[in-house]
């Protein structure tokens, strides 16, 4: 069982503020909501619907993801904290109106400490159902005043981060002529391929879902396909873009990685603390995942004040400058970019969160 009350994972930042276990036997709902920090404002993070093998796996995932959301919101300049939820089950089999509405009741019970949105296994249409029981739902369909598919600005933001990495590594903010491997071409990955091809990159893809690969190949027959994630990390690439599940950068993959830049949409790409140093020691420039993939949270957060796509996209464009700032700070301080990003996020949470001590 993960040590919920144990030592924090990063630096000296606070532990999780609240972890809520939610169950409704009649609908089959088994969910966990984790609130990491509300120092900057209400926590925001998507709901992941996934067939975890054990409750321990689900808890470990929601704790890691909610922590990452706090850092993501801080680096995106949002007045929001970090939270996340997981629903245990197979969305293709277990998802129902009753289950989603039961989950919405639990979200509502937190009285605005947690705003939910889409994630793996959930969609805008699902959020519309959750919202029938809760006011604290983002990522809704356009028909219901929402932003719709948050993968649009997630992919756009990753591309901005990749441009910043290209400028740092090769002196120009373009992927033209570079060979980019996109691992996972689902919600976000296939949109990232679009940006890369428009910029003139040569693209290599893989995905466990053959239909996802076929969709990309139908639009871009020139895209190369490799068999699996293991083949991807070993491929002759300039940029490796992990866009599937987390943990792809680990003690097995880093030593064989041939790319000089890592920049992708997946959350929690570093399998454990220390991987960021291994990458730096090999001369690999790592764009911190929660910085470059923050376009999605920027998009759904904009719904809270009434969604405006142009405003949200303009904010997501800032991921380019933020990523450049992190690379520059890392070089100045002689630390990996992941460490530099953590320091900036923790500083903002501390400095702005402190203001809540001034009584109104």
C-alpha cells in the first residue's frame, strides 16, 4: 500500500491534503479522489477510468497524478491547485449513466475543493453526465458551454514545448527535417503528428491500438510505423515523444534511448527520481512533462470563467516561453530541467499560497 502519510515525493512541498474513497455498490462505482494542494486555488484534474489490477495500483496512480497536476497548474500560471480522480473498472464495460452520476455526487460533496474533467477513459460527453449531479465539472461538450476535446490544446502545447527544446538543442525553434517518434497516437498523439507534419518533421509512430495507427496512416501515409514502445526508444530519432501512459523513461529505456530530446504528452514520464539525472548525463534534453502537456488543463480551466478558445490558445502559446525559461534556469543552476521546473513550481505555490494568510 502506498504511504499516503509518509515523506513527500519531491523537495519539501506539502503532502496530499485530502484523499477520498468513493463507493456506490448499486452502480458499481469504485473511485478515489486525491487533492494534493489548494495553495493556489481549488484543485483541478481529470477523471481516469481504468481497469487497475488492484486498489493499491489505483491509489498509487491517483496520488502521483494529483501531485503532478499541482505542479502543472503552478507552471501554467493558473490560480488552481492539483487534484485527480480514478474510477476503477473497464470503461467499455462498466461505464453507465448511474455510475457517472453517482461519481458526480461525490465530486459535489467536496463543495468546490475539486473540479473534475476528462482523462484516459472519459470524454466530454461523460462530463456532461457527471455535471447533472455536480457544479464542479469542466471539459464539457461545446453544446453545454464547455471547451470540448481538451486534447486540442494539449497537443498544441506539447508542440510549443518541442519547439523550445529544438531551439535549445539545435538553435532553431522548428522540427523541420527532424525525425520525431510519437509513442501513442490516441487523443493527443494523433494531433501532435498533425503539428509535426505541418512543420516538416519526419514522423515515426507506434501504438498498442492498431486502429489508432491506421487512422494516422490514412491521413499521413508517409509516416513510418515501428512495432512497439521498445522499438521506438531504440529507433534512430532526434526527438522521442512519449504520449501514452507514464513511466516510459526508466532504468531500462534511458541507456538505449538514441534521441537527443524527449518531449511528450504523457504524465509522469520519469519512472522514479534520478532518471532526470541519467538523461542529463547522457546529453538528452528532457522537457518536463507537466510543463509541456499543460495545454489541456489551460483549456478546461478556461471554462470556469466562461470558455473562450482564442484566450485559452493564447495562454497555451506561453508554454514555449515557459519551457525556454526552464532550460535556461537549468543551465544556469547546473541542474536537470526537471529539477529547475520543480523549483519554479514550488516557489510559486509557496509565494502565492502564503498570501492566503492575509485575512480579508
